[in-house]
C-alpha cells in the first residue's frame, strides 16, 4: 500500500503543460483505445472462460478429463511471447499469408483480403486467449462448489436446463467471475509490451512516453494514478451492482447433473473448448519448440538452470507471502466489525493495475529513504555506513511482487471464504473454542483449495513477470524472464525460445500438480 | 496437509535457504570489482568484460535494464553501488549528465583516442561505438540515391515501412531534422512521411526489412548493425539479401549517426577500477571486439570496422553535435505526437 501512496503523491506535482499537449494531440485516442481494449478483452475472456467452465462442469463435452486442466495452461504463457508469436504468424510477411500468396499466386496485398492482426481487435483476441484462464479457473471452481439442490429445485419449478443455468448457476457464480474479470482488466490495462507488438497505443503508452520520452516522471505518475482510479471505479461499480445478493447453504449437495449434449451440440462444444486450448496454449507452445529446436543447443539449456533457480526462488517467496497477506486481509474483513474492514484488502489490490516499471519506481522511492535512514543511524553511532540494504536486493523484488500480485491472492481467497457459511463464524463462542483454534481447525482447512489456487496463480505470474525484476534486481542476478528479455530486446526472439519453454514448463508443474491434488480430494 | 506435502515443503524451504546463503556469501567474498549499470544487453558486453577480468583480475558485476536505470541511480544517491553507466542512444547519456549523475573523467587515454565530436565537452560521457540510421531499399529498385527528406516524397506513397516514430532511434533522427530544417518544416516532413507509410508503424527494424522482402514496401529505416546481424542469421539472411543498405544525405550534410557510450557514476565506490575499465573499453582490442561482435562502427578512427561492415563502403557522417540532437529530443517527440505518426 505504501508504494501506491508514494506514486499518487509523486503524481500530484505533475506539469499541466505536457498534459495539455498530450490532450490536444494523442491522449483522446489513447484513452478510447484503452477503454475499448479493456472492454473487449474482458468480454471475450468472460465468454471464453464462463462457457468453457460451464461445459466442463455441467456437460459431457468430449475430452473433458484432459480439457479440464488443458484450459488452465494458457496462463503459463507470457502474454508478450504469445503476442510476438501470433503477430509474426499472421503478419503480411508471416508464414500464413506467405503460404496463401504462394498457393493462390497472389502478388501483393491488393489481390486479397486478410485480417490485420496488428489492430485493436487482434490485440483483444490474443490477450483474451492468454487471460481467459483466470475466468475459467474461478468460474469452474464456483460452479463445482455450488449447491446442486438449488439447481434441482429450479428444474422442479419448471425451468429448462438452460434456463436454470442462466437464472441460478450463473448469478451464483457472479462474484467469482467478477473477481476474475477485474484481474483480467487490470492485467490488460497495465500491460505495455504486449500492446506494443500490436502497435496499439493505450494509456500505458502515454505513461511511458511522458516518463522516458519527455523525462516527466510526475506526469507519468499522474497518468498512472488516473488509470488506477478508473479501475477502482469499475470494480466498485460492479460490487455495488450485486450488493445484497448472498446465498449460503449449510448442507451442500455436490452431485452434479450432467447435461448430455446432442451430436451437433457436442461438435460445437468440444470444438470450442479445443480451439481455446489449441490457440491459447498448444499452438504457441509448438511454435516455441520449433524455434528452440532450430536455434538452441542442449548446453544452452543447462546454462539456463541458474536463472531458473532464481525464478523459482523469487516466485516461491512471492506466492507464499502474497497468500499469507491475503489470508490476513480476508479474515480481517470477515471477522472484524470495523466499518473500514474492506479497506486494506481493496487498497492493496491496486498494485496489479499499475504498469510494472512504474510500480518498481514507486518501490524504489519507498526503499531509498529507509536505506538512507539506516545509514544515517549507522553514521550517528560512528559505524561505517552499510550502504544500500533494501534497494536493489532480492527482498525488493519479492516485496514488489507481493504488492503487484496482491489482487490475485486477495480475490481468489476472498471468493473462497464466501463459500464458507457465516454460521461457522459464530460457532466458537457457543462451543467455547478460541479464535485461533477455530481458524486453524475450521477456516483454513475449508479454504485450502482457494489457498492453493491463489498460490499457484501468483507463482505462475511471478515466473513470467519482467519489468519489476529487471529494474529492481541486484548485480548479476538473472531470472528466466530477464534472460529472454535480453534477447528479445536485441530483436532475437528465436534465441529466447528456450528460456520461454523453461518458464512455461515450470509454470505447468504446479498447475498439473494442483489439479491432481484437487482430483484426489474431490474423489 | 498430507505428510508427503509436508516433506516437499520442508525440502523446498531447505533448498531455498541453502541457495540464499550461497548467494549472500558469494557477495561477501568479492574482492576487486567494478559495478556496471547497463542499458546494453549483457551478452553483447560480456566478452569485453571477460577480457578485462582476464587481464586485470577485476570482477565486473552487471545489472541490465532499459527503462528506469537513471531513476534507480538517482534514488540510490550517494550510496549507489554503480561505478559505470553503459548506454545506447545519446539522449540517455545527456539525461544522466543533466541530472548530475555522472562525474568528470579526465583520462588522458579517453580524451586522446575518442574524437571530440563523440564525447562531452566536460568529459562526463564518452561514445564507444557509432551507428548510422540507414535507409534500406528493395534490390528491385536498383541503386538509389536517397536523402531523409525523400521519405516525404510522393513517389514513395504507400511504399515505406518503419518502426514506431517514438523509438529512441527515430526520435534522434527527427531531432537532427529539426536542427537542419527547423520546427515547422520538420512537422510538414513528418506528416508527409506518415502519409507515405505502407502500414501503421510497428515491429522492429528487422521486421521492416522482412516486409520489403515480402514486397509490402520498398523503403525502410534501420540501424546499420541490424543489416550485418541479419546476414549472419540463417532465417533472416533472405530478408537482408532482398535489400540494399543506403547511407542517406551523402551529397549534403551526411548520414545521421547515433552512439553507444559510457559515463563514470557520480558516487562511484570503486573509482580506480572504473577508470581502468573505461580506458579498457576504448582500447584497441576492446574496440576491435565491439566492431566484430556487434557490427557497430568503432569510435576510434584507428580501428577498422569488421570486414562485412567495411564492405558497405565508406560514408559521410552528419557532423551535427550530439548535444544538439539530445536537446531537440522533447520537441521532436511533440512533433511526432502532433503528426499523429504512430496512430
């Protein structure tokens, strides 16, 4: 939370000159692009995620056992890589259009029509393909945990299977879907590298332009704060819209009635799910494998191991800390009677909406004064100053990640705790058990699935994260993502494919493991 | 948690604890060293640093980032561990100088081997290599004699490709146009240039050459060394084979040149080693290595470029002061915004 306040306070001294220049030239376009991109990506991810989750939980869609976890995998792919791969693939000069020209003997772009991947639409689809698993995972968990008695009751009252899904199951899953959608929105709006491949200029472009181009960090911070407020507004509006809706039952029936799809429906349903899995994960992963096969050696693979260890190390701590903080915030919000009990959780969640580099700088502004204080104290007591302890340390990176990914951990665990009936909270008083016993014996075991999902999501995101680790790291400290960035920034993505495969595989392991774990517990 | 999960978690914690101990002890044992904040990719500069360590025994520590390095240095202030800043693009060096993050290095070696056009008048920053903003043209056009001004010529309507106008390399070019033609004329040039584009500015310098190879456009802007790098890449060689590399404005002011360079950090804790490394980077062997691995032009006049780079021919470089290019940067950006170049 502290770094966010630093950011806003640095933004207050922004110059109005530059702002009005931007406003008169490019800013209106950037803003409309930002709004459209945010809307399209959220709508598409919700469609992709909710439909696939509903099919997996409520129908006999073909390949269900594999699809169930395959649909989570796009999350392990760094969005900037997928963006690069797809723009490269569908570009005018890319293999798809080249082959078409060869087959049909078209000479140039006047001879045929092909969609332009480097547009707002192209960017929205590709980003949604990478981000929809958030919606899918949270919606699937919500559907699975729903009380099936309610669905049964609605059927008895004369609703068709379809109606009961839209009138009962979907509204009940809405909080989870809303959390996922807000994560998607924040990630989309804070992104810079991905939209840059698509040549789409957004508010983030303006933030980087003002800071790096016009050397005006204050205005950049002001713009970042505006972005943050915009997201705050959207999220609060959504929460208001469903305020007062709550359902909890104490005896949950988890036996799902599976809808048997007709043949035609089966083709569409399984086609839809497989298309998502293929475009979101399988195809880009194969492209990466081909690149690595062509450009890399086995020695290079072994040379990446130290960086991989660093990535895992940082991601492990970030995930664990985020989960601990999220648990504290969630339990505080649940058990406190303070009227501001929602605040810590909401404020801590906004780190995800700020572009990584901007957040990293806010982080530096937070640590530098503390470091200076330590040195001043040392000098006062006549010790030699120890130099910078926090700035440029691994601790700084882990701290930055904990701030950045708090939204993910908070949202996931919070939507989990809502599944626990309120009546349980009042049990200790009647049973004469103290609070901590209740939490460790009742709440934590019940929250276990959400805790794992939160841990996993933060772990996978932290493995992929680039801008913050790049700027905050100590000397000679490389992670897989910084290694890849070195190569990409010198226009050598092919050589970076190997590192990307490493990131994807390391992200896959916990996803698959988690899934096995869940299957075991659900059996 | 099941017992097996417990075991895994314990194991993980132990490994991580061991790893952290190993890492911190590594830091504590370091002896003679020099710390570099680099805007350049480590794999580009590592061969140079390895050679330096080999001959002096001084360890070189590097942290690489492109965005925010000067903010990090500024916030770290007098306790910053940084000794040397390595950058590409003149404006970053000038920014460091203007924010008072560099100190004077009156090394006799640097001032004698680096031409005065390529170092600051107060000896705070020094160029190490130069790179030209070339114009690539499709081989199918035959030999062309082209100026940057021609990018606005109607005969190239729909035939030009470029990366974002706001990329540092293009901004520096626009700055040099402002110095030559003034603000108003440069804006008109930008607007006409924009109207000639075959597609919205996108991708990187190599991507534009690929587009020429695929006949989407005939002309593109690109730095010189990418041509060399594409020629030695198995997939990209065909792209490079489809174009000629042209040095613009040879009959008048000369081709626009940018630099990569270095500066001594204001609070450098290992100043002796830092000065040794700076002298080394300007030495003949280091300059030769730069020329060969990165295909850039060595800043020393007595070191030849690589054979491949030399085969593109000698050229006349614009003599415009780099300080003026950096000074015009903000105005250049504003004009690019006003021409809505990227939209």
